[in-house]
């Protein structure tokens, strides 16, 4: 059942007490109230506790960096802490309940409890002009704990129903005037966003930092709801509220008296001041007999104001009464009190008892009132059906969401086109390759590939050959090579490949040995088109099937990231297969694993296909010459290969068992490891320095890649088709826009200005935007890294760039949204 209770304090104050306290109670459909009179004793301690609480409240928020307009006397407050404020809150609550449980008032309390049931909807109006009584936290009274459907409101002792003028306006649309005042150091964009979610049954007009003339003119047009967000304060002497319309103009509501009176006469039912110290504003509007006002009784943090508005409108839209909606929204603020102490103390309704509170049903034109909401009976005032805004219907939320998604899609589409276009021109290739290197280096360690052995030829080996009287024309003499072959051959290596050029006749002993063994591969170099100087001929009389070229493709930064498997031969080097492919296939052929090309021209070894690197694959944008031959991405193994110096094999330093363990069933690669001779950069760094490794070691990585992919199912590096990469980039652009559009970016500040300079709201918004984008980039990086563990090279730099540009563009667009939705 719905109840209306009015508690009138009459003459008196907390210092002297109240000689006559009157309580009137109306049941639903009652014409006349039940009435009881009591009194309340003086409570000077309660007044002093409130004064101390307010000083601590203001000082604590100032210490935490939340600016306040009100000055704090430092002599009164020192060493402010949340614990001290919490203790004072408890003392104030205890003292308030002690006062209301005192003997003079107990009769009223007991009588009320005989008239009420805990399930009753109760509007409890405190009727007083005493400024201190109006500021007390009445919701802490035990009465409101025992009656969970009761909510308190304030009223002046003098009120009447406002005279209504005919408007000639249908109820099809509710008109809302939203004034966004001076927002320096705060963020009112969340208030705007919440109001923009109103349904199609409402027309919302925004005035952003208007002048007095603009606001005055708008008020004359007639509205159902007046909303204000921005800075406001209270004049300590006159107890009148002050609004800051913009960064220069301050005004009292007296300066809008005629416009407000006209607006009330034309149907203004509810004013919401989502700003600091609103009791003075409510007092001014009460003098004009406005039906209802919702204000914050003290300075309010930005986040608290935004959260209250969102929860209040949601509950109100769900069909709850005005009072029930305010109580629910107020109590939900408790979740913020670990950061914003006393948040639940702030919202308060200021009610004209002669008017009926608006309800969702009445706003829709339905007959009747919401539970617990009725005006005083017609014997004291004339009942009128109230109208207010319609909020949050499912259809509107859907339309609002689709509208936001459409805007973000438009921006993200343009950003995606810009990034993909710049990428196709090769502008991002250096950055993508560097990002790829960083991801490669982050991979966990792999076990070594024990199918390969590298016999190295270094400076000490050159000296060893000279000491042994071996005549050499290059780094490896024929005598040393034939001795090496004779040493390892008894231990049955699968393949032997020499990565040392030999473009002259073999000595007879070595030539004879090579003719008798078909598992030894020699090398040559295919020349560039029209440039014979780049050719290195193959050794004479070596069959083509025992030749492999050593050509490699080097990126503009000097790093080898690609694996050249095949290319057209020339006269000097009559082979189309690389040394690594020849060596790997020699090993795999012994296992009856063939090499073939599919109808689409894709190289396939066994069941594994080696995708050809196209000119625009992954982060590359290659020219036709750069993409020449059959190239794949080189998946370096993050583990060293077994190596042994040439002299160690030749000088019998190793026992037969040691040599057998090193050689049996392995591919033996022979190559030079002398500094600055045939060495190349790879996608690894030692601190800031790039790592350079010998060519024979790179050949080992290439050979291992082929064998490991076929036998161990080690993933080859792959990339997305170009169209799918564009989709990937577009998704991140859209995500960046949506994160900025929907994420609350409000600064943590109070809705009253500060005499001290604290970080501006724009800086805090930029900080939160940066944190949001930063977290998204971490997620993007993590996804790209996890994909690389499975061989996938996903566009990291283009996606990150699209996310940041789109997020920044949406943030700018959001700040430039026209004031009228």
C-alpha cells in the first residue's frame, strides 16, 4: 500500500529544540490525513558533528586531488584520512538516531510503526526551512532501514500547486532541456551520453555552456524536464544556489525567475541538478512551486554524479516510481564508497507536496499514479497528471547502439582504407619487419635439431691446413676435404653438403672420391640478370642433381628472413634447387618421401605444402625482382646446431665412438665461420645490436625448416590472404573506435570548481583514453605472438596503427557531436 508522510518541524532549531513537531500520514485514497504532534529536544552535539563531518568531507576530497570551490580552514582540519571520516560518519549516524529515539519523539515513532507495514511504499517528506536540518543525512535514520520501500524528500513549509497554462502540445513526445554548463576540470560527456539514450518518445535539446540570454530564451519554449550538469555552488550567507553556465558567467536562479515561472506554468515537472551543493538551487525553485527537484546536497565527484544519473534513469524507465528509483540509484552508489566516501549521502529529492511526482506511466499518458506517489488530496491542492521524459526503451537503446556502431564503422572504414593503402605502398614494411623480429625473439626455446652437424672452418683451421702442408686456393684445401670425407664416411652420414665455392678443377684424389659417392652436394651461385660478375660457377664434372645454389634474398635492412627454395638456373650454375632443398631432399628421399608440385604450382614434400611467398605476403611489399624465384618465409629454430671444427675431425681428437655419435644418420654441412666472411644479419638482437651469423648456419636453419616441417609437423610460417588482412586491420580499427565510444572516460573530479589548480578533465580523459588504447595494444600484441607460435604472421603494426588512429578519430568526433541529437 502507498503512504505519504509529512514531518513538519515548525519553529525551532537544533540548539534550542523543536517545541511542536507534527506528523501527517495519508493512506492511499485518503482525503484527510491522520495526525500526531510531538516534540524534539535540543541536539547541539548533532549540529557540531555535522559541521565537523562537512569539514572533513571537503578536506578529504581536496587532499585526494578533487577540487572544491569551498575554502577549508586548515586550523580546523589536519591529518585528514578516510578512517577519520568513517568514524565521524558513524558518530553522526549514532547521534541522529539517538536524537530521533529520544523520549519526546518516541510517541511519534511508535505511532508511525503501528500505521505502516515494511512492504508499504512510503514517501517521507521532511518539511522545514532550517538549513542545517535540510543537510542532515536523514536516510541514516533506522526508520528507513526498517522500511526498505521508503525514501526521504525535503520540502519547504510553504507550498502550493502551480497554475498551469494550456500548451496545446500532445503527449507524444516529452521535451527535455539539457544544459551542460561550465565543465572545466570535469567531464559532462557521460551525462550527455546517458541522456542521448532517450527513446523516440522524447525530444532532448542540449545547450552547451550557453549564455544567460540563450538559456532564458530556451526556457520560454516549454519543457517537461530541466537537466543541468556542470559546476554549481552554494552561497554561504544567502543559502542560494549559483550556476556556472560557462567559464565566465555565474548566475542565481533569481536571474531566470520569469523564464522558470513560465516553464513551470507550461508543464515543467522535474528538474535534475547533477552538480555540487544543490540545496540552494532547490530552495530557489521551491519558491516558484516547481513540482520536483533532484539535487546533490554536497559537492559531488564526477563519477558519482554520472553513476547516479545512469542508475536513476534505468530504474525510472523500468516502471519504478520516482522515489523508488532515487532510492535504488542512491543505494547502488555504495559500490563506489571505497573510492568516494559518503556517495550514498548525496542525492536528495526536493518535493512540492501539493504536486504528484511524475511516473513512467503518466509520462506515457496512462491514467493513474505509480505506487506510493500521489499529491496531497484535492482538499489541499488540485491533482494533476504529471508528465516527464521517457528513457531507455529497448527500441531506443537498439537505435542508439546502431547509430554509434554506424558512426564508428564509418570512421574505422576510412581509417582502414588509409592504413591498407599506405601499407600497399610499402610505407609500413620496415616497421612490420622490425615488429616481426621482436615477436620471433620472444618465442620460447626449442630443442636442437640433432639431424644436422656443422663442420666449421675458422681462422684456426686455416692455420692448421698450412701447418699440415695442405695447398689451398680457398678456405678449404682439396686434401683437407678428402680427408674429412674419408674420416666421416665410415659412420654413414645421410648427406654431406659443402657450403664452400669450388669453381676450379678438383685434385684427382678428391675428384675420384666424389664420383664414387652420390650423397655429397657441392654449390654454385646463380648470377643476377645481365651481371656475370655475380655468378660463381659449379665445380667441373659435377652432375646437376648434386648441385645446389647458395643464393639468398636479403631484405633492405640487411636481414635474411626469406628462404629461397628454387629459381631459374643459368649456364654457370645449372641447378634450380637451393643447397638446403638438395640436402633436405637427400635426407627425405632415403625415407621415400618425394618432392612434387601441385596443379596450382605449390611445392609439396610428402603431405606438407610450402606456400610461395607472394609480392604482398605478410608485411612485405616486394617488387617483381625481389619476389623472383620460389620463396618461403624462414622459420628460424631458436636453438643452436651441433658444430665441430675441421681440425678436430682431422687430427684424431675424437674417438671413434664420439665421431660416430656426431655423424651417423646426420646431414653434415661444411662451411666457413670466419668473422666478416659470408655472414648475414638474422631477426635476432643482442640488446640493441643485430646478430650476425655465418652463412653455413643459415643454410642449417633452412635445411632444418624443411625436414622439421615434413617429419615433425613443425609449423611453417604462414600469412593471411590480402583481403583477410584488410578485414583483420578493419576489425582493430573498429575496436579502437568502439572502445573509445563506449568506455567511460570521465575524469575523477568534483562538480564544483577549485581555487587550486588540479589536472584538467581533458588531461584525465586523455590519460584514460591512453590507458584504454594501451591495454588494447597489449591484447593485440599477445594475439599476434600466440599466432606466431603456430606459425602465423598477423599484421601487428597496421592493426595497431588503425586502432590508435580510429580511437583518436572517434574521440575527436565524439567531442564534436552537435549539441542537438
